[in-house]
């Protein structure tokens, strides 16, 4: 019998060392490819393409480095077959020794791996559920501290192992008491270590947590319990876990909620000491039901699965680039999404230590939040806008001594409208304590998308957009205030919420659901893997949330917004928008202004529209909490509020209702419940409004008809233009196709195609401006351009001289309709998904360029409907480096608005093309191609006016 001759690796190494070396090699390549993303999280199960951004050429380079690092010969099929570093590790372990390994090649990657190995193992990238996340951490570092809870001068730690043990004990008790799979369990607990054990215990038992907030004040117990009873009924809650101090009050809910059977406390659940076999939890199972704040109506239960939550956390991680030394500090309540998902679940998933305070500790002494950040070297902490405002108001100059905020690198500001004045004031005031402007990070999210939807780029700081008030109110155009000097002395100022998090999209649509271009206010819609499937047992609300059903995945946010330069600006709630004489009024702006008047309680003002059924219109009402001493003072205050409204929004309120303190309804997070305020007003229990005269109503109706006619005319013009553009294309396509296929000589065919493209642009009336034509070299070169739309190819054909050949995707070879004309024009077909063929295509491109052809390439390889520059593939730059040809960067702006992805009707929009100076390759190596790519990308980012999505 012949001896076993199975190939073995060059030198036996243990699995852990091999994994560290391999991951170190991957990181070293990523640092070279993406120096600004050097902290990108890399694990054995990271996807080489989706997570790490390695295209086929980069993977080819990675295989070469792995062969040198391990002294092995790897099969070429790995270019196409390997999907994760784990696949590469298995291949390395099975590989045969190479003939001559490169000495010393493994040393550098091993050092890099040892330096960041802990960070690489800090997130369970393959965990499908929250219990699996906890188990992952408890198995690897059970004694590591998960959180530290600060309360009343004491600090209570909780490790991963202890959290796992307590959660399992609670799960066993719940199962012993009859909890069945998918049954709901309500949590009415304050912030503390019990909350986390109960939440995870419910999940381990197969139940569904429903967070509730405990009653805050005795004076509001009746209203509070009535609202909670509605949630319990809708969620069909069987078990309620309450704090001992509110257990008696919680028992009052039993007769109000027919499904409620058990009211218990955390201590009782742990004390039972029973054991049970825990059910299996799947990614598609409901992780919890997150009831919305109810700021615009009755609370609705948002259904969120484990897959939804983990998708949101992982997308946030791609933006935030968490570090091994990050510390999260939070006082946010755990019944609110920012506190529960953002602070706790985010810390749990990424393995970051969490320092948690009670919300009451912050409200009583805002300085305690800043002191906790200073003392624990907190680097990440989030809060709503009011918290930053409270710090400005309550933290005195004497308190700043010894306060060190230099460790605070991410100060997220969201969950409510972000005030430019508060943001700037906080940055200015606390800069003396080391707080940096780039740390302030306005964000946007909503319960229906788990938590986060848009983030300001980390480290950039806030961006404020000032727009003309009259234009936004009249026709929804967010025109920059500096564009026209028309006496609009009080521009509206909005803080940018940033760009959508990875794998998520947003769009702005009009009332008919048609997508709007940039700087047009409309309804904000979103979609992505974090989005809910709907509201729990509420088909009517779900139908409103999903206007098109589940077909296209777009959900209504309920917010109004516009997009400028790819960034999102939130302008208000769509249900709260008040239309007066054709003007759109944002209630929160007037609420804030009225709250500054002497005698009015700040933050206790509600502005809303109420219907007057007899007149068939709406009336503007301002409800403000105040206690004027007499009738004269009350009349004076009403007059000042009316004058302020006229100055600010150009419309006087029909009624000013001065109400006692505590009257204006709010949510648990402090948001004004305008719908509840309107219901309170309409019930007649406070104030009585005066009806408007019929003539005034007639004028209002006539004025409101003008914007509607204007929008109808604009839509008609859009349809006519789009129809003409398609007609022109259909008339041109057949004869041009025949000419390109049949004409002799490539030069003649290219001139014909260019003339047809120019006719299409001019004949359709598309405004096209080109800058920098003189920068195109007369000798062969490679033009690289951003990709925004299907019309980009026609635009480039119209702009570039006919000596250019196009590099196009290989899929276009499958149809004779596209293959024949492209081949006759000398196009170079390349494979995007076949790694081995892509390498050969790059070689052919270099040969074609060296033979005298100039090339035009879209290095992104594809385009998305969302604004932003996608990662670049290396093919074009490898071609240029090998052939030693200059790369000419070029950007298109506006073509996305002409024909956005997923649309069929083009829109008329201005298109601008800018051609940059040629970039010369430094050499012919892989590193030279990478440098050429980075130089071109930097120039394009500086001129394209869209965010970096790499």
C-alpha cells in the first residue's frame, strides 16, 4: 500500500495563530486599499465583497500575499469560490507548500493581527438572535464587565456571565408559569440591572418583550395607566413584570387587560430556582414590540424581529467604526429606542462597556451625565436635543472646572428636532472642556426602522442649511436663503441628519407618491433590512405605513423632509403640518418661539390645526401653559403670541388657549402630543374658539388653490417632457443601431453614435454644461466617471471625442441587440463576477490602451438610486498603470435626477460635467494602481457633491 502523500502546509501552526496571521494579512491589505477605514471590523465570517469591499483584483492580490505569508500555493479557483476569510483559512490549511516562499513576509501581518485581535473578536457577526449574541460573549469572556449601573452614589457591575445566568433563571420561571412561545410579556421596570436580565429572560423563554414606562408622577397615574392598558390590550400581554414599588398600581391593570394573568417582580422570577429546557429562537422571530411614542396619535406597536435589530446594529457599526477602547455612557430610558437599542443592544453586540445612569439622575442634575463621561472616559453617548439644551441651561461656569470631555468622540443628537442654536451653543460652551466640534453628530431614526436611519459622517460636525421661509411655506422648495435677497429676513434653519446608514435607502415623494428632486420638501419614505413588517394587530395603521404594500418595500416615516447634496433634512411631521392660505406651517418652530415668552412654560406649548366642520376649513390653535394673574395680563399675553405668530409664520392663530400647567399632553420622552392636545381642545373642556368669517374662509380657500394648480402644471409638464424624451429615443434608436452595425470603419461608426447622442441631448432640451474639455489629452488615456443613471452612457458619448472606447459589463454580451453595436464600436466587455476572467479582462484592457485606444470607464461598476459615490473597482486603474496611461477623472452631476434607478419616466434636470487634470501613474505595480484609484476618487469626491458610500 502506498504511503499517504496528501499535501500539507509548509510549516505546522496552530489554528489560532493561522487565523491571526490570515486576518492580519487581510487588515494590512484593507489599510492599503482603504486608509480612511483602517478600523474596519474584520472577522473570519466577514464577506469579502459585501463587508470588506474586496473586488476580484483585490482578492487576487490577497491570494498572492497569503501565499507569501504561509509559504503555500493556493488554487486559482479560490478567486471565485472564497466568500469569507474562513474559506481562505481552510484553503491555507489544506494547501501544498510553495516552491519558494518569500522570507519575512509573514512577520508584518502577524504583528498587526496581535495588535487588534481583541477588537476583531468583539462582535458576533454570524449570531442570528439577541440570545445568541449574549451566548457568544458569555462563552468567550464571561467575567468581562458588560455594564456598570450608577445610582445614588453606588456602582453596580454586571458581567456577561452573570447576565446569562440570571436571564436563564428568569426564562425557566416564566416557562414554569405557563408562558407559551410568542406570547407577550410587558416590562414596567426602571433602568437597572434587573431590566436586562428580564428582557433577555423573556427572549430565552420564547416570549416577546413589550417595554412600558413606569408611572412618573402620582398626579398622572390615571392617564398613565389608561394608556398602558391600551397597550396591554393591543399586545395581548399575559405577564407583566413590574418594579416592587409600582406592583400595587400595576395590579389595577388586570381588569382593564383581559389577557393579563400574572403580575410579578424580577426578584420573584429569580427566586423560584426552577430549571427548564429553553426553546430555540430564530432570526425571524419577533424580538420585541416597540410601541411608538404617540406624539402624533395613539401608540402603535412596531413589530421588530431579531433580524431587523441586528441588521440595524451592523449597519450602524459600519458607520461608527467602533474601537477597542470605546466606552458608552447613557442615561436614556430603556423603554425608549435610543436607550434600549442604541445604548444597550449596541453595547451588547459590539462588546463595549456601558456606563448607565438613571434618567432621573440626569434630569435632576444634568452635570452628572457630563461628569460620568469625564470620569469613565466615555467616547460614545447619545441624547435628544433637549438634553444638550438642558446642559447649556443648568451647568454653570463653576461646574466646568475639572470636567474633561476630550474622550467624547461621538455625541449623537436625535429623537427630536435638532436646534441649530443648541448645537452651536453646546459646542462653543463645552469646547473649553475639550469637547470637539466634530464630535457633535446629529442623527435621524424612527421606531419603524428599529432605530437608526441616517447619520452625520463621523468627525465632520453639524451642517446647518438656511432656506427661504416664504419659498418653503409656499411651494415646498428649500431654496438656500443666500440665493435671492427678497427681504425674507427670517430664514428657516435646519440641521442635516446626514446620509442613510449602509444597506438602507430614503426618498422624498409628493402627495401622489412621486419622487421629488433635491431641495423639494415632501414625505420621507425609507426601506432596508431594519424596517418593520408592520404594526402589531393594527392592519389599518400598517396599511398607512406601507402605502404600496410590500411590493417595493417603501415605508412612510410620517416626517417631512428634503435632500440637499445627498444629505437628509427633517422639516417636521407630516400629520402636524398646517396648511394656511397655501402656506405650509411647521408647528414646532412656533412652539419653541412661544415658549420663550415671559409667563409661558417653556416646552409646554402645542400648536395644531383643528377642523371647523360648519365652515369646512381648519383653524390654527396655540395651546400654551401659563398662569396670568388677571384678565388684562391674559389678553396681553394672547396679543403677544398673535404678534409673534404673524412675524414668524405670517399667519395669526385663530385661537390662543392659555391652560394651567400640566395640561399640554406629552409622550414619555417629552414630545408634545399634538393630536391629543387637539382632541382635548375639541372636547370643549378648555377654552372656546371663535369661528372665522365666511369671507375670510373663501379667501383662504382661493389662496390654497394656487399651489395645487402649480403642482398640477408641473406634473403635466414633467409627463409631457418625459414622453417626448422617450419618443425621441424610440425614433432615433432603430436607424442609429443599423448605421452603427452596418457602416464601414470604426471611426465613422463612433462619430455616428456621438452625433446621435448629441441630438438626443439637444432634442430633448436637457441642459448640459461641460467644464474642462481642454484637459483631455490628445494622446491615449483612461477617463473614469461616476455612475448615477442609465443616461450616463449617452451623456459621455455626447461629451467625449469619438476616439474613446467604452469598458462595459459582460452581461451586455448576452443579447444581440446590445452586443452587436457595442462590439462594432470597439467596446471592451469585462466580467464583474468571474474573478479569473476579470483579471484577464484587465490584461486585455491594458493591451487595448497600449495599442492607441482611449478608454472610458465607470469604476463603480453599477449605480444606486441613492446619492453617493460607491466603492471603485480596480480594473480601470490596473489597466492604466500597466499601460502607463494617464487617468482623467470626470464627474457628472444631475443625471440621477434625469432618470433615477427604478424609474421609467425621465425628468428634465440640469446636468453638469466636470473634467479634471490627468493623473499620471507612479509605476506599473498593484500598489501604483491603488494609489491611482485613491487619487482619482479623492478628486471626484471633492467635485461630485455627494457623500462617500465606500
